[in-house]
């Protein structure tokens, strides 16, 4: 088994390295690829020093079985044919192919078998906020069909990459020192602030990030449920949170919801408000599961439930989900 990471020097690429090592991913060789800027950098992996190779249109992927790509949609589109032409499975973390009909969009807890039908050799990794939400909604869908979803996300700087995390830290330092804050990665100063915009606005008034949650949820869960989202950037460094309202065909009790989530793969119930126990990004950063709390009946809807979730955007929201897809393919013998 030969595996590649494309975009190895980025925040998600570095998380791939950590997760593959932590999970002792079954492979014989790991190859790292990057842009001209990162080519030549060296990273330690399980006691070995690996050098980042320049990503090029050549035969470097001839013997690679699985490639985790996280170098942006433009790079994914440009190099998809180069990566897949010899049978390599491309698990892509960008937005390039998510809504293409001939590319499966997969969250293993929800629709792992979809990964087996990939005419172009590509499997898309969903948007981070969508991944986190559907992992939690899937066990509730088993209790009663979810008709409508309303969600507000509280997304950390990590969602915009390593440079954005560094900018937030620098802004706090600058402001404490009485300096003007550097603003490059966000439309406004993020330190001591929240920004009700992630990605660009579309004609209907929703941002592209919000529309991803609408479209991707339907594709992953094979559902007709509609999702109305407001996505907000907050000044936490790592780990996203979401406040979610759902309307189901028949009522779900709070007790049944708690039990279903407690038993669901990829979820951890953390719901004891009497003792101030609920998920927070400070605690969920670096964890694999999505943590769920504040489960309660929606006071406006007899068939409604409200909950709060938090999870690490770089782990389950990106790298971990992709690795879990690969682990599923290996478990069913579906790699070349």
C-alpha cells in the first residue's frame, strides 16, 4: 500500500501526517507532494524524514494507491486526471467535485458505501460544517425523518487555514500592544469580534458556505430535508461549533435523542447543563468525535429539537474524515 498527501505543508496536510501515524494506517510507503513554495521541505513521519516533492504532471502517481488531496480546488481540478489515471483513488478535501453527480460525497458514519461507486476515481470530502452536522443528525434520522434543519455555525479561525490562525494570534498581540491589527485573511478584524460571513455571498443572500450546508446535507444523507444556515466566523483558534434546530415527521423525545447520540459512531454526548457540562471548542480541539449537548425540545415546534455541537474542524471536519473513507475502502478490499 502506497499513499500520498498532496498539500502536505498546509494545516490539513499536517493533520494528515498526525492522524495517519496515530491510527497506524496500513501502508508501506508515504509520499508527500506540494507546490513550488513547499517542495523540498522535510517532515518527520514515524521516525523517517520525508521530503515534499513538487506536484507535477508526470507519472509520480503510477504506483500510488490512495492520494489525500488538500491543496485547494484549483489544484484538485488541474491535477485530478494526473492523480487518477493509473488507478489511484483520489480523496479530495477541496470543494472542486463535491456536487458533481459522478463523484461520491462521503461521511463514513452516514453513507460509506457511496465511496464504492466512483466513476472518475475521485471521492469528495465534504465541507467541515456539513460533516460535523450530519454525523450528529444521522442517528436522529433513524428515529424519525428530518424534514427541516436550521443551523447557525460558530467557526474558528482554523477553518481558513494555518495562516488565518496565525493572523488571529497576531491580531491579539497587536491590539494588546496598541498597534493596528493586520487584516488579510478575513473581511474584518476577527480578534474580539464575530463576522457573519464565511465565503462570498450568492444572489439569494446566503454565502457559498451556507449553500454548501444546504446542498451537501441532501447529497450525503440522501434526503429531501432543507437546511437554512447562517455561518459565522468567531475568534476561537480551533474547533467549530453549531447550534442546530431540526423538525422531524414525528416527535423525538429528548431522552431518545440523547440515547441515540450517545450510541452513535463518531459522537460523544456531553449534556449535563445542571453541572455546566456542554461542548466547547476549547475542549473539543484535538479530539476525533463530535461532541453534543444542550439537547432540548424546540419551544416553537412540537416536532422540533434543538442541540449544540462542537468538533475539531481540522480533524473530523477534514483530515480524519478522509482517512476514515480510506480505512473503509481497505476494510472492504476496494483498493487496487
